[in-house]
């Protein structure tokens, strides 16, 4: 699942850029990211080490929730 989410962030950017930024999302472990709330979104938006797109962050959280509900 992490690769799918990374793919969403990659759109328009190099894979190297994205792979260097994945630690901000706790390695994209779905059970952790699915628990993110508004506070976590704001924290991520302030993190200069990642792609700061509110939409992409929300989609990552939504997708992890969907994945876990399967």
C-alpha cells in the first residue's frame, strides 16, 4: 500500500525526491497513517522535508483507511 500512496505523491516529481521524504509519514504504515487527524495534517504541512499538499496528505490518509477496511 505504501508504494501506491507514494505514487500519488510522485505525480510530477522525481521518485528520488519522493523516496527521500517518506519518513514523515512513518514509513507509510497504513495502520499509523490512517489514524492521522487535523493536527497531523497541519504538522505535515509545516514539514519542509515533504511535499506539502493538503490534498495529497488527505488522500493518503483516506486511502489507508480504505485499505484497512478491506
